[in-house]
C-alpha cells in the first residue's frame, strides 16, 4: 500500500511540476502583452535589437517597408530588407522563446537582388514566403531547417512594390495571394503548386507600393492601396472582393504603415502627416476614426495573431500596441 501511495504521490508531483514549468515557459512577449491595457503603447526590450542588426553595407534595411512575417507556430518574426543598391539584402529574425533578435546567414540569391527594398513581400504561413523585388520568383523558407526553396514563378511578372500574403482558408492547404498594381491578384494554391489569375480584381488600386495582410479574426485577406490609392478590399476564401470605406489618405508602402489588429480584426493605419486611424469592419457603414493621442510609428509592423497585439519597429526601437 505504501508503494502504491508513493507511486501516486510521485505521479502527482510530476504533474504539478510539469504544469508549473509549462506556465513558467510563457514568453516575455506574451507576458508583456497580457499586462497591457487596451489602447496602450509600450516600448519592448529584447536582446540583439540594435543599429547593427538593422544595417547592411552601412545602410539601414528599413526603407520602403511595411510588414514582417509572424509564424505563430514557432513564435518567430522574419523580415527581409535592404537599402537601395546596397546588397546584400538581410534576413533578420526574432524568437519570442529567447526574446532575442539575430541575422540569418546570407543566401546566394540575396546577392543578385541589387535593386531591392522590403516593400510588402514577406509573409508567414507554412514557413516564410518571400517574393523577390522586380521579378517573378517566390521563395519558401523552412524555419526548422533554415533553408530556402524556390516555388513556381508568378504568371505576370511584377515590378517593384508588390505584396504577398498567406491565406490559410483558401484551398485545402492554403494559398499565397500576390498583388501588384494593374496585374491584379495572382493566387498560388499550395495543394496544386500552381498559380492562377483571380477572376475578381480591385477596380481602384495604385500602380505599385501595394499592401496586403491576412485578417485572422475575419478569415479574409485585406489588400489594395498603392501610390495615390485610398482604398482597400476584403478578399474572402471564395475569391470574392468587397471594397472597404475610403481612407482619409493614401495607403501603401512609404506613404503609410498598414496592419490588422489580431484581437478585433480592425484595420490600423498610421500616416506621418495625419496620424493614427482605425476602421471597424464588423459594423455596417462604419468609417475611419482617428485614435487621438496615439503616436503610431513608421517602419516595420507585425500582426501577432495569437497574442492579440501588434509590434512596430524602426531605428528608435521595438514597440507594442494593444488596440483592443
């Protein structure tokens, strides 16, 4: 009886220690976000984030950038950027498990991208996907193996300022949504491994500097914008498009910073001239509203889908914003 009791006690203690250990494994990032109030901005401290990390060939990799990819499974951020004509481009990553940033080793295909900026070309899905600047190539990064593999080329070659987003609900294994100006929407089905042209395309769109992002709350992709364009569109899994309310200023890389709040599905846009705005898509006939007292940031932005906040970073540091 004593032996049985000892075994039961050992199992119970093992269970408790495992539970406590699991609880202690919560990242600094998730703990910080949980402690924040709705509407709060907070500077986020992490290891390895520095001017050196954000530079390549003595120039910053941040010009002409919008989003970075967040892989919820591995809790990692991936950003690929470069300044104009200063190769090689640079792939930097953040791991919430270690709360640290680092640069990944350079790849051979980085060296051929002389005319390059980050734009909106990186997205996370089954790994990290990247569309090269001024070309038709799309690459997939295996996070575990840290290797790149080239995917089939897009049907219509894009110039600079294209956008790429992963859409998990479109197709059995998800799809990549490629948007470039008047080329319209091109869709890569991860099951068939083939590109196709969308039957529905934005009627009002900028010629380049377009943006797109997966809306985890609404299970759609929001896309559009570009030079001189104040409009975004919502793409559903069936490929149907709905135009959103016109924004008070142009949306696109280098004119504003666009992101989706993962907790509410609201669209967030920061303009250097006009400030910080949001649009609630769940309310019919809702309009863009200014968020008074919220500074917003230029630079790179990430929607932290499973954590309920957005991260913004530039040469001033890394910041968190908890919208709702």
